[in-house]
C-alpha cells in the first residue's frame, strides 16, 4: 500500500490592514483651550466616514469644549448631499458637548452655497467656516456671548 503524500501547507497570505486615516489631534492650551484636528488626506465620499470616526475617537479622549478642524492640506470632493450627511454626523455626535467648531478649508473647497455653517448652527452647534487660520483661532478663542 502506497503512503499518501501530504500536501505542503501553502503559506497564508495576510491581507494588509487598511491604512489609518492621516490626521493628527492635539490640545492647544490657551485661556480658552481647544483641540486642533489636522487632516492630511483628501476628503471624499469614501473617506469621509472613516475620517469622522477616527476624529471622533480622538476627540472623545480629550473631551474639548472647542474644536478647530484644519482641512487646509486636504482637498475636499464632497457634494451638498455629502455635506448634509457630515452635518448630521457632527451635530448628532457633538451638539451639546462642543461649544464651538471652527473649520479651516482651502479657498477652492469652500462651497459657494455656504451650506455647512448655517446647517450646523441650525442644529445647535456654533460653527465658523473660513480659509484663514488666524480668523478661525480668533473666533474660536473669543469670549462667548450670553444667549438672549
């Protein structure tokens, strides 16, 4: 009787893990401290939710009251519908937690409809969208006026 030859086990090919989002989060200590989120990759419909989840996880660690999102190094290709979805994600997660949100975008990426800022304000989250970093920091660190 012939012995069966055992087949050699093939080496397992492990799938490369998906690269993590390229963003950084740090706390900036000023009289009105804020978290600075810098996004360093293109923002598309496919990457939007992944970037939001990574940002949310980092911000929940710091629990800031004010947040600056710097997207000046990140080209953005989002439709009005995508921005509406992003508005729902951000306001649903951070309204009542974050006092102020400042967003710095590239001038070419600021949509002419100026949809994001009023939509966020209407959802209870004071937001300022600009392409000037110093303007965003000034607005973010300014004293809050009492609600009338």
